């Protein structure tokens, strides 16, 4: 299962997070579109740039997301 990480307001790496945890944090507003995140060892990108991530978070029944 992929592991997700994000950069907090103090530029610290937080994680690993399970996909469901990441989606919950987006739903609750803890993470914004500008929050830098990465999957496993990939490069950091703004969360809004990950195809389908915010759409998956908008669907309350979605608990898993794996970007290709």
C-alpha cells in the first residue's frame, strides 16, 4: 500500500499516512490545495496537482487513492 507524506507549516515532513488518513485530512481542511505532498519516494507536489485526489476526497465513501 502506498505511503503518503506532507510538509507542515514549519516545513517538516509528516507521515507516513495511509490513503484514508490523507483523504480525511483533506476533508477536514487540515490540508489545503497548496500543501506539498508526496507518495512514497516521489517528488513533492501541491496536493491539487495530483490527478483525482481532491475528487476522491469529495466522495465521502472513498477510503483509498493511488495516483498513477
